[in-house]
């Protein structure tokens, strides 16, 4: 790879070398499946195919919140799709999400299965299906969607921009890290100013906007993302810290963060979830400790 100062782009780009860096083995410039793979189906109407990344966790937090609020129709099977191993390129997964990214949901409760992809679309679909975590009042609903779509548009600068160049790229490029650190700090300030005036993002109520933003920006200020807490001085965003602590205190948020998780403490990883009791019996510490 040429040094970034020497690189002159060719007339036509071609994919003739690995880019290097974390996750480069799964990156490619074409879409579509790489292999045949039928997805498993469990007994619940909602089938989730995901991994416990910030985008995946948004959906499991909402499902756990719906169940905690008494919506029993939100019972779900959560199947693990290991994106580092390219399982998002299996034919069954691509049928549900042609974009080959987790999370993807199949709702089998009606006469014809409904596929839902893009985490924001899944949150909205579930909130509308159950009539929960999305205010009915026109102004409050609009404010919820404002912050939901803000998250969907902003997080790629945090993940694909800052996170990539700060933590994953094979070389540290000052220009790129400066560019995206500045943008992420601006985004944190947007949230901090909003949360100075408002308990939750959309107002007085906890909504899908909070659920969408928390795994990314709550995770960032709590030091869970990219090891960048000190670099970004996250302690300065006091209102975001207050809000993140409030969400993290919710049992459903804690449960949602465990589902499809493949890193961290084994007792915090519930790699697949098929029943509420799995949180007590099927976390990875118990799976690995079980006599064979
Ligand atoms: N905008 C999408 C982004 C989903 C996304 O980027 N998912 C990542 C994990 S957080 C993924 O599946 N990456 C695998 C890949 O890029 O091949 C959403 O919000 O659902």
C-alpha cells in the first residue's frame, strides 16, 4: 500500500489487493451471496438474525423492553450471525437483507413472512406493530423520528469514520483521525445540548430514539467503544453521561446487550436467545462450564 502522501488514484479503481486492517477479510466491492446457507427458524413469530454489535443491540434492547412491558407477541428467537466469518453472505441471510449486514428480522406472525432490514427500519416496524416506544402525539412522534434518523445518518461517521481510522485501519492517518474525531465530538455536543434540556432524546418519554442512540453514543461515553474514552474526553459530555447511566440502569437494556454477544465476560454473552430463561441458563460461562 502506498504511503497516503504518495498515493495518486488510478483512472479506474480495481480490487487487486487486500486493504489490510481489522475486518478487511470480509470487505468486497460486490453484493450478493457467497455461499448457500438456509437460515434456522425457531418457534417464535419473530426471528432475529444478528450479532451483539451496536446496531444489533438496538433491536434486542427494544425486544426485551417490549417483553418487559407485557407485549408477549414480541417473543423472539435470536440467531447468531458471525459477521467476522462472513455468515452475512449466506444465501438465506441475503434473502432477508440484500445489504448483507446485521441485524435482520423475519416476522412470521402473518400469512406471509415480512422481512425487515436496517436497524432503524426494524425499530420503527416493531414500535408500530406493538404501539409502544413511539409517541402517538404528532409532535412527539416527529421528534422521536428526528433523533432516530439522526442516529442512522450520524453513526457511520462514528463507526465507519472515527472507529475505523482510530482503531481498525492498518496505519494511523492523522488527517483521517482528526477529521472524524472532530465530527464525533461535534455529534456528542449535539446530544449533550439536547439532553441538557430534555430527560430523553424525544422529550419526557423513553422511545426508540433513545434505544437507537444508546448503543453507539452511550457506549462511546461509557468507554465501551474503540478504547477512545480518554482520547475524546468523553467525561466532558455530562448530560450524555447522565442519560447513558439512566438507560444502562434498565434491566431490559442490560439483557438486550447480552443477546448475540460474542465478546466480553462469558457471563454477559448469550450467544443465542430462544426463551426468557436463557438469561439464567444459557450464558456462555454456563455453556462452557457444562459437563460434556
Ligand atoms: N445501517 C445498517 C448498518 C448495519 C451494519 O453496518 N452492520 C454491521 C455490524 S454493526 C455488519 O453487519 N457488518 C458486516 C459487514 O459489513 O459485512 C443498520 O443500521 O442496520
